């Protein structure tokens, strides 16, 4: 070995004094839009899981996170990112429905154990949580799904203003599929729907043009789809994840689209109910509204014999006698009801159940179910409210449905800010338009515009049709001159509830107004009429706060043979009635099996 | 630049001209005209600099898209020339005689997408995938996940929760479908 060979290894030592060519830690800062580790604004995130669904690498899983509660509109889950799988493509950020997810430009994280390279962004604190730089969803106009809902064709206000014909035309196949295509299938809406309908599943069926599958999904939880597809309060749409950065899915109209496509004579074939087993148990249901109809439908499928007793001459309850025809045509109610009847449920009309009849039902049937709703209008009880031309909205709506002629003067004031108030406002506006060629309705409510309980579109459409909606006033008195109503005195309402959350309106007596009227309609809520319950039973039934009958999770009262559901228990709205009836059917079946 | 492209569009059957920016334009050309077009652009119109060549797999349309990027140094102007070719037996005329370095891009595309460039130097030699025994990995019908599972050691995915099912568990357990199934 030569001297040179011996010295060569030592030459390497010379490198120690040279400037290194490698980068030192901390390394170079990422570019401003560099895609590095995730950040998540966990208060904005709703745990819809779209980030997980789009991730090709399965790098994201949805996990419960500390301090995040599962509630309406929020699954309580948050994404956990596994950096053994993530490729930093950023699709999860781009698809995020709320815009909560982003990437920081931080790109170095050194640890020995690969299993440690995962965390829940926003929950597990990281040094890059506060960094501004990094990849964000490019806004505006950059979305993976349509932000605007497919608009629904409606008759123009001038065209519909003097007619009770249904004015919402319904989606065509192309429109329905286009709207369905906006759904991200997260399923956040299902928990909020009182009936827990399979919403993502039926929307998917529309997308796949499989109407029969859509029908099966609908009837799994809702036997009144034609009705609900038109007038449901669509609480599902309030929590739709797509609604955070755009219009929520038009879930209600999509449901209507499915039901509208199927003719009545196909129902049994599609829903596989041509033959159903019938046992010997008998159930009497009082009131042919949604709660009873729904209970009867599911009880029939369980093999029970149902008889519904209805006071009026047609079925539907508040759906027929409370909701005007322009929103819910009667033939659509008939379509849903006829199918339920075809499965063996008998509806006996024009039968008023009183205490004696009630006891008779108790003797002759295994179970009695009451779903008699809220049909007694509440009065404001202000001075003058006992005048003969002060009406209850619920009475007028029923009389309009029955074809009776109601009083229609040129000037009407409606008191109330809910959907029923809008229904009577718009019905009277139509009748005035027919009679006088012009509209003269003023509707006023305690609630300010922003917190009116009526659906937004109801208020907008009522205005389009010429009614004046003037919210935020508290009624004081009705002025009467020579026995005739002159109008309504109101004062400004500042707030409705006090600090403890109790109904206790605070009024500014100095801020006054006067609405001229020949007739006043009160529409401030309804109460239940349970005068048919015999006194000896009333003593045995447990009542809860505000006089409601106490029921368990399956709508069984403290008397085991008596069940109750619908508006008198929960709501008021159709979808709660349907959900109650469904749950009660399970409860009744369980009860009968134990008997 | 508009004038130049309009002048060329007839003779080279140029389509879909998109003036993306003041210094960037995209256009489409047919496979049979492409080499002539870029030759003309290089020799007559001053697009002397070749920037890059890329490929996209439009599997639904059964096409590959090749995009040639050229640059005109005097005007600092970029031109992207798109060319759709058949996905089955995918092949394109080589352009290595125009710019020597194109051979490297063509070799990469051959390996990653399986688009052949007959006559291009070294086009059949492995680019980075030595010993590759599957369909070209950038083709969209290549199943990356399956390949990974077959080739590498498995790594279990953490447990996940479906938002809908989780909310049901938390907020409304038990439902009709299950009840009826039990009954049947």
C-alpha cells in the first residue's frame, strides 16, 4: 500500500471545514400557496365527511372529537388525517362543504414512529394552526358541485293570484336529476328529519333514474310522500351541508318528483304489498290526519286491522282543512290516502267521537290511538276580539275547503306570523281578487321579519300576490264604531321572550299604528280539543306541562291501551305527525304482542 | 399573435384557440398536422424554445391528449398545442429531430402512459420504473391501491365513522327497517 492510499481516508476530514451543500433545519419556508399539513376550523366544520369521501388515498377518517357535540346539522365527527397515506393533493380542501378545511404551508415534521404521523386538525394543537400561508379553497366560483338550486317553475303572481290551482309546477326529469346531482350524500339531514327519511338514498335513486327504488325508500319512513313532497316544513334543508356555501338541496321538491312519477295503480307492485298478512287485532284511530294515517299504514303492514274515525266527510285532517288547495291539491291527498285504504284500513267518515263513543271503542278494540290534532283557534283576547267579525283562521280555512262561502270584505287584517297566518292571508287575498279585482290584506305579527315562524317563501309569495306583511307589532285593541269593525290598534313589539325565555312580549306603547279593517282574523296558534275523553279517564291519564298528554318514546300514554300522536303531542307539522304515527305503530305492535 | 394564428389556422387546421393570458394561448391541432405545425412555428414564427410535453388520459373518450408547450423568446410568449390521439395502440410521430431533448419527454410518456414514439432515441428503455411488470401507471385504469396492496406491506387504516350512521346511533337509535326485518 502506497503512502497516497494510506492518506486518502484522511482527506475526507477536510470536508469538515467546507460549507455544507445540504439544507439546514429549519428548512426552507414553503411557498405561500404550498400544500402542507392540514388545518381545520372545527367550529365551522360540521363533520359531513366529504373530505373523507373524496380522498383517493383513504388518508382521512371521521372520528368523534373531544368537545364536539353531535347535534342537528353537525355529526360531531371531525376528520383525522393520516400522513402515512396523504399525498397533499388538496382535494379535501376543495370539496369541503363549509370551507373549514385548509392546508398550511408547513411541510416538515420529523418523528421516529410512522404511527404518530396522524392527528385531528384543529383539535390536536399543532405549531402551524395559526399560519396564514398555505392552500385554501379558491373562492369565489370554484366549487365541485352546483351552488345554485335548480329553480322551480311556478305560476307568476298575477296568474295565480285569483286562483286556487296549485302554482308550483314540479321538477321535470332533467331538472330533478340536475338538482339531485348537487347532493354530497353526507346524510347530515337524516337525523334532523323527524321521520328520519332516507334522504341521500332517494336522491341517489333520482340520480340513477330509479324511481321505483326511490318510492321504496320514501315509504320506508313516510306513507304520505305526495303530501310531504309539497308542504313539508323541510327542516332537513335547514341543515343541508351544501347550504353552507350555496343553496341547500331542494329535498322537498325532489321527494315530490318521485311520488309524482308513479301512478296509483303501480304502488302495490313497487312496494311489494299485493299480499299482506292480516291478524285478528283491532285498532281504533281517532281523526284521519297524518298521525293516524301513518300509524294505520305501518300497522297494516304488521298485520293489524285499523279503523279510523273521522268527524268530517273527508280524510287528511289539517292537511286538507288547514292547508289551502293552491299549496296542496286535494287529489294528491286522495292519492296517498287511497293507497293506505287499499291495504285494509277502513275510514269511517262523519263520525264524531264523544265520551260515550270513546268508551265503546275502548271496549271493542284492542288499542285506541288518538291523533285529533289542534283544531281550536286561540284568541288574542284583546278588547273587541269578541266581535262577530273577528274570526279564527283555522275555522275559515276549513270552511273554504268545505266549499262554504266566507265573509270577504275589501279590508282584512290577519294577526299572526306563522304558516297558518300565511295560508289564510293568501286564501283571503285570492278571494278578494276574485270578488273585487284587488287585494286588501294586512298581516301583522309580534315577531319581527327575521324571526317570523312562517317559511320564508310563504312570506315572499304572499307579498308577490299583493298582501301586505307588516311584522313586529303587538295588537292592542279592535276599534268598533256603530257595531262595525274599523280596524286594529297596534304598538311596536320590542321583544317577545323575557330573559328567562318565557313568552312575555315587551311593547313600546309610544310607537303606535292603526290598520284599517272590516274584518279581523286571528291566527296566533291552536289548542287541542280532548272533550271526547271521559272524565274518569282524564283523571287516570298523565298530563305534562302546557296540558299535553304525557307519552313515552313509542307514544303510549299512561293507560297502556291508549296511544296518542300528531300535533297534540309534537309539532305542529305534518312530518312530526307521520313520524309519531310510525313510532306508535311499533309501540302498538309491541304492546299487542305482549298482551 | 392573433394575426399569426389566424393566418395559420387555415393551412394547419387549427381549432379551439383559447387566448388564456396576454402571454399564453392554447390551441388544438390534428395528429397528422402536428409535426408540420410545430416545425413551422419553430422555423418561421420564432417559437424556437421547446418547454415541455405532457400527456392526459381521457379514458371516457378513449383518447390521450398530448400537449406541446413552445415559447417565443423575443416576445416571452407561450403556446400550448393540444393534440388528441387514439387510446388504443397509442402512437405519435416523434419530434426529436426538432429539439433533441424531446426524446426524454417521449421516453417518459412511453413508460408512464404507453404512448409510443417510433424512432425516438431510447424510447423503449426504462425511464424510472426499472423492472415494471404492470400496465403503465399513469393510465387511469391502473389500480394504484390494488398495486400497493399487492406489492407493499399492508398498513391498517384507522377506524372511521359514517356521519349518518353515527348520528343515528347518537340521536335516534332503532328504526322501522330493522324492526320489520326482525318481525319477518
